[in-house]
C-alpha cells in the first residue's frame, strides 16, 4: 500500500526552498528558539513557484494545531466552518482542524507560519480554542494592525531572516501577554500522542495519577477536541505522511500496524480526509504534503529520532 503513493515530479510547481525527491515543494521549517519552545511548536515559510502564474491549485490541508499564518503572495481561497472565503495579503489565525480543509490559490505563493503548541492560546489568556476549530479568523478581527505587522518584513528577503523576525514578534507578544507556560499535563499528552496514538486514555491518566475526566477536560480545553479524536487524528496524520512520502521509512510498517485492518484504515481516512487511502495516495496534494512534512519533522525531532541538523529522509 505504501509503495502505491504518487510520483508527482511532473507537477508544474517548484520551490525556491526545499523539495522532495519527487519534486514536491517543501517549506523551510525548524523548531523555534529555546525561549519560545513552551508556546511555539514550529516556524516555517514557503515560497512556491507555479510555471504558469495564471494557473491555480485546488488542494487542502489538515493541521492539528492552531497557527498564525501570513499570506505574502497568491490569491487564496479556503472552505472553513464559516464557508468559502478568499484571501490575499492577510494575516490569519487558523484554529486546529478536525478534518481536511479545502484550500487553494491562483498564482505562485509565499507564506510565513507560526504553529502554536497545545495549550498556548489558553496560556496567553485568549479565546477558548474549541471555538476556533476548523475556522479562519483575520487578525484584524482581534484589533491588530496587520499593515504594521507586514511592514516588519518589507526589507527582509532571506527566509531565515523571516523566521527570526516572526520569532521576535512572538517574543514581544508573550511578554505583552505575561503568558504562563502551558499545563504540564498538556505537554505530556502531546508527546504521548506523537509517540503512540493508540494509547488508552485511562492508561495515560493512571500513569499521571489523575482522573480520566481531568485528562478529558484539559485536553478538550487545550487541543480543542476530545482526547480520543486527538489520538485518531494523530494516527491518521502519521499514516497520511507515510502515503505522501514525508515520513521515516523505518517506521512505516509500525504506523500501518496501528490499524486493525483495511476497513479500520478506510474509516479513519474517510472521516478526516473525505477520501479512501487509495484515493488519498493517488491525489497530487502539494499543500497537504507541506503540512504533513512540518508535523513529521517536529514529531521526529521531539521523539529523538531525527537530529535537527540532519537532512530529513524525504528531502531531495
């Protein structure tokens, strides 16, 4: 099944940054600086060039964490819980997603994204995260001056400088909010979900010496959804990464064995991606691959399976 994934080298897209051996564009993504790690999961930027600037791309992605995303180039659309909307040069807050979000654009595109850790929005004293699931909220709706935000990037051309600047913005925001660190139980559940999404909630609760209802309450608050769905999503995202070729090949068999049988796998894919595994593998999905690669890089680094200085197995 994993050997049936597509070979999309013929796609009319390219990246000025990284790419897979098959030619799919990747982002420049890395862990945040040490002082930001309690709140920030990943920072990354994309710069994808289309051979025909009048052409478009209909795709989608599934992020399991909230993110601040700045659109610098491209005419975008997305179908969120609030319906289909279009975006151009805009700063947006994406809530965590419970299923694939339909997203596409016309023309080449550049973006800059800060992925937040579970519990970060609660630590900031912001809105309940559950209210943002599958939604996109313009930063202007929160009263922020987005033009002032974009002005900080006007003279920066190097993607590395973009990442440093957005980290400084987050640093200033954390100080402004007087943010405490996320709950230690939330951090532990995040790590456990990355390591073994087939774990039982009752076992996790017992290991940490708390009631299962306490785990359910804190996870719902900090992940935006119930623990069992968080784990189901983590499991299917690992499998999707394997099908897209952005996973450690050494663990693809283990990832596949998390499913009891083919019908079990098909149910999860239909729930989260609205397509079967075979349909998913056959579909060319540059944006989905970008999202899955960011998550897998973070996952493997946190689990100690990949050194941040190493070239990732799926990079060209």
